[in-house]
C-alpha cells in the first residue's frame, strides 16, 4: 500500500488536482511471480504514476495459482487527494 501511495503522492506534489482510476492487469504464475503487466485503463492520465505502479507490481509476490494454471488479475487503483 505504501508503494502505491508513494507513486501517487510524488505526482500529486507536481499536480495537486490529480485524481482518477488506473486499471492494471497482470498474471500470477508459479511461485506467485507477476508477469504480463499491462495498463488497461488510465483515467488518471498520468504516465509516471502508471509506470511507477507497474514497476512495483512486478516485484510483488502472490499465493501460487493452482498447479499448471496462471491467475489473471485486473484491479482498479483509484486515486484522489484528501
């Protein structure tokens, strides 16, 4: 959660009106590794936040999917300043 917040807050410091949704899709492979990360929607309109999130997401680990299967996740990250 902290990595996600840091990506957004860095961009927010340059653009205080920044808000929106960033939808990311990724696969979870053997040993919970993340692969095939793609942006499927970006109403946030900020490439630096998207790139930052993708880079962090690639380092995350998840529970293993069932044997010989790949888990596909699509998740909407919603950003708004407080």
